[in-house]
């Protein structure tokens, strides 16, 4: 069952928005009497009204219910979306892949309450995975969030098997754009793209190592050329790539201008201070999304995909392994950075998307004072149990030796 609202929290949020009972009622589309009943606890808030309350008050569900992020059930996700079981079933029936499931409100309620769902297809993990993906689309949340909520609502179910992602066909538009370039322009675009991908990989490694996350606007703009003789300052990394490809000019002329006109790159010209030389002109370039798409298609480079849902990135999996290894004693407060925000009960990195709820900050069992420690939740243990083999295949460099018999 979805967690009910706190009447006191509703009053607090309404007053914080400087709204009267009548103004709130009009904005939500109910009577003033209904709002008064909600604020006294005399009547529960309906599913659709709950969604409208979140929109009007511009708050998160946990601010009205006291429910911590990372503990959502399937009923919570539906209610947060502001739709009833009848509306959810209707939306699901319109989805491709819903054939044969005979979806109705009763089955949605059975699904949310952990009861048996009638129909032979519902015994298939592949069917469960298809339903989980459709629910994610209807509720407007990532599929990993639905899978986590599914396992909290239906702990006895087999693990839903999510459909594999369909590989995209090469874009005809991208190939046409590539073929319209001459050889020199293709060389420039390829070298800029390779440098862009190297910069992206460096940022990913820095993030895994816990370094400060730089805004993309900083690292995507790459230095192409400095208006200083190369024997004084050397070559930029893009110029070195161009030289390896047989292009030996400074690199900021007509080919770059042609790529910019076609919307494949952006060019920025400014000045930068160099010791002993003062302020010198600089040319920087940035790949556009279209430019990356065209180059990927032409070179046959697939976009690097994250781990398959609902698995974690290597950065987050390392944190999980560290907390799991600590066992009942937990990990101390040195576990800092953004990682816990993506994993922990009660925290959310963007204030909207539910966190995974795999770790929690509390006292170890039997301890009532002293520093809090990071410990695995039941959801975290279940996640490791279900996916340990997949993680070992995906990230063989992350040591999980000794987990057998504990999490298997």
C-alpha cells in the first residue's frame, strides 16, 4: 500500500506556499471541504489528487508522507505519478508488448500488494521484465527504480528479466552529412571527435576516483590552436592528432569554418595568458551532438552505454562492495562524495529521482551512540545476491572474492 500523507505536513507545505485552503482546493481541482478533511486526517488523499498536490505545492512525495527516498513500493511510484490503478492499467494496455497480459485495475492492485497475478504469462521472468519497463514509461521514472520497487513489493518474485536494448541502425542523415565533407574536413572532424572521446573518458575515470565533477561546458571545449609559433609552445593534442593524420597546418582555417557552418562543431576564439608571452589568441572547438552522431555513424563507433538496468556503474559498485565487505560494523563517515546520494535511503541526487536505497547511515546493531556508519539494507543485500555473477562478468577488476556463501 502507498504511504498516506501526514496532515501536519500538508498544512506546513500549504502555509509555506502562502496559500489558503480555498486557493489550494481550486489549484488541485477539489472542494475546500476535501482539503480540510485531508488536513485533519478525516479523509485520505486520492491517487490523482496526490499527484496534483505534488505539482501545486512543488514538493516531493516524502515531504508529504515522511517516506524516505529509496524505500518506494510499486504503489508509491504509481501514486507519485498521480494516477489511479484504472488509469495505470489503461495506459499499460496501450503499450506495445501488453498483448496477452489482459491488464486491468485488479491486476495492478494484485501486483502492488504482492499477491498472485492471474494468467500463465505472469509466471515468466521475461514477462515481468516487460511489465517493469512499461511501468517505468507510464510512471515517468527510470526502469531501475521500478525494478527496485518491484523487489520491495514482491520479494518472493523471480528477478524480472528486462528486454535487451535494441541497437540503433546507422542514421541515413548522418551518413549523408559525412559524405558531403571532403577528405580534409573528415580528417579534422575525426581528430576532434577522438579528442572529445578521450576527454570524456578522462572525466569518467576522475569521477570513479572521487574527483570533483567538472561541468561539461568546461572540458568539452578543447584547445585547437594557439596563435604562437609551435617551436615556442609545441602542439595541442588535437594538432598532434592532425599531424599523425598528415595535416600539418595550424588547424584553425577553412576546414574548421566549414565544419562549423554545417553545425558539426562550435568554434570559440578568445585569449589566454601564457607565462613569458602574455595574452595570446586561442581557438577552441566543441563537438555538437550532431557532430558526434555523424562521426560515430561514419566510424562505426557505438555510443558508450552504461551498465544494463538495473545494474550500477563501476563507481557505485565499488562503494557497494566496500560497504558489503565491512559487514555488520559498516563503513565510517569517510564514505563521502556523491556516491551515497545515488545509493542511500533518504537521499536523492537531483531531488526528484528516487535513490536506490541499498545503503543506510545508522548505528550498527547493538550500538546506541557514537558515529553513524554506512550499512547495507535488505534491498542492497538482495541486489548483490541477484546480480553478483553479472557484476563479476561486467567488472572483473573489482574484487568480490569471499562473497560466496554470504550474498549468493
